[in-house]
C-alpha cells in the first residue's frame, strides 16, 4: 500500500487530503515492473466538511514518458498527471498531482510497502 498526505498550507489536519494506492508496493512503481491500470482513491474534505472518496485509475505514461496519467472514475473530471511517482520511492518523498486547471497538489509519502 502507498499512503500519501496532501501538503496543505494551513497545517490543519481536518483539511488534509489523503492519496491511497491500496494494492501497490514500491517495486510495482518502477518502470520495469509497472502494469496498468492501477486503482486508488483520494479522500478529501468537501464543501459539507465531510470526507469522501474519489476513485481513479492510473492508466499509463504521460507524453513525456516520466509522468503517470490519472483518470478519474467520475464523470466530468479531466485526466491529471502524477509527477515524481515512479522509481525509487521512500517515506518522506514528495510527488505532485497536476490537474489541468493549473492547480498542483503536492503530497508526501507517509507509508509504502
């Protein structure tokens, strides 16, 4: 399992978003061993102050061959890129989720098998 926490500016734990890949190990996230799709979810607080899960699949490599493409399982959401989530991952490492509206969500890995 990979578990990463959103690096927010407020440091308010109730506002945190958690990125989960439940069936992934460090070895599986290497260029030699990766297989698609990889399923996961983001748990984040909504406007109603309740946490909800948003499911996605990582479906392949981005155009540059370095980033991974994240496809949301919900209608109306555009694909996003995961930057830095491949090869040599360790607890404390950071990666970015680049949404196509110029927003970048940075995460820090808290657990990886």
